[in-house]
C-alpha cells in the first residue's frame, strides 16, 4: 500500500523557500519531510475534497517526494531539520504531474516568479 504526503497549496506562499506539507493526523503544517505526515491511500481516497482537492491540498506519493528532497539552508528550520522540497516552478510542475490521480482541480501554487493570484472582492 502506498503512502502519501499531503502538499499544502494554500499554506505555501511565494516568499517561502520550501513547499509546505501537512503534519501527521491533520495537525498543522511543516516544511521538513521528517515532520510531515504519511497518509495511506485509503485515508486520502476516503475524503478527496479534504486531502486532494487541488485548491488547498493534494496528495503525492512519498517515494516521489523524497526524490526531490534536499537539506535545508542552515538556520532556516529548528535544528536544521530536513529534508525539504524547494519552492520552485520545476518542483511544482513535477508535483502536479505526479500527484495521485483524481485531483479535483488543477493546483495553482505560489512560488517566486509565479503569476500573482487575483484577490477576490
């Protein structure tokens, strides 16, 4: 059975150096994969609108995400915990392409150089 990290599109901002992930048991957010939760395929499938909607979040296999991981820049995370995934256009493209099938909407992530989102009025 596959394990997934849940990527937080909503909580990753353009000025942040790293992509944000959900912590275990839906309890907060983290940059280091060592602090991120690993969710089962059954958990993700049971509530796609929560875990895999594309607007706020989506699931990506842990093995694929781990392949993008790098050590953090010293001093950017408590105790230099890592690894992390850089918040770049190339990494987002990879994440979106290899996300768990069935995402409900195409993610629109923020990263340095991305088009700014229009604020709703």
